[in-house]
C-alpha cells in the first residue's frame, strides 16, 4: 500500500514576490501577501495623505465568491479605473480598518488590467457596500474643494539628507537612519522644503511649508537642489506661481494648472 506524501507549505523563498494567487475570500483570510483578481464594482475619489504627497484610492472588487475593498497607494492609486474593469493586484495583505476587514497594497504591489476575463455579475447589493463606506463618497469635504492659489513669496528653505527608498518618499534622515525603514543614511540623497507665502480667496500672506514632491507638481518639472542658494535662485525666477489645488492639513493636494 502506497503511503500518501504529506503536502508541506512552501518555504518563504519559494513563494512568489507578489504572494500566492488567491480568490478574494482566501486573501481576506490569509496571514500572508496575496495576488488577487476581481471585477471593479466601485471606485473611490482620489485623495491625498502625508501632506499631499501620497495618493490614496479604494476599489471594491468582486470575484465568483465574494467582494472585497482594496486600498491602493501612490502610482497604483493614480491609475484610471472604470466600473466593470477586471484588475489583477499583487502583494496585498489583509488589514482591519474601521472594524472591517479589507485588503491593502504594499510597496511591492503591481496593479494591472487583465481584460474581461472574469465572468461575474455586479448587483445593486454589491454597490451598496460602497455606498455605506465614506471612502467612496463623491462629495469631498469643503477643505478638499479646488481653489485658485498664488505663491507670492517665500520666507525660508532647507536642504536635508533623506531616505532614497521609494516607499519612504524622501523621509528626512534622523540619527543617521530613516525613521520609516531603518536604512542607514545615503549621504548623497537629499531633499528640501520651502516655506511660502500664498494668496487664496483674496486673503494674502498665508503661510505654508511645501516639500519637494508637492513643489515639483506645482512647477511642473523635476527639481533637485544641493544648497539653499540653489533653491533661492530658482524660486525667485518663478514667482509668482499660479495654480489650482485643494488645501488639506495645511498643504496643497490635487494640484492642477
């Protein structure tokens, strides 16, 4: 009589970087990263966190077994999604948020459209789950409404060493290490911040401190500086700077021109 071989779980080094491919139900119950595929039921408005530098968007996806909320960040959040798109998302993990279990992307997440390869029907009951979630509200709070902004002057600036790991988004080095990932300082990696005066709704001399990511969106170009003098000479030439943005947590988000 043949002995049945016991199936052992794969070793960490044998698992795909994006996690095992699972259905939504499996991913919602897995302690490890997963790769999922689902049809888009609802798409939340694009919002920004971390002083306007981090894009955030949520999706409700559906497969043959269940629906799940999936939270995306940075470049993945800025992708264009339509109702009914079939999306494959790697390296997501389960997370409790507002007493609900959802799937959240990680720095290694890749999000891609895979055509209409998933034959599931979206119902009104599926959509109701998004309606009940404030993240999917189309009505932005007053502080998120776009306004005409004019940067009129600047009062201070600083250049500092930062982490060069993309997920840390140029976080300032503290104690020779990144406070987010713990990586030791790369002395060649630098970022900066500038304190501006701005005008909005007829009110002048409002003060705001902006970091490199936001400044580059406002001036519509990449701008790396090694010294304060470099910042000053460049900014003086560009003032006044006009653009549109929403004001949130004393920073500018949803920047446009």
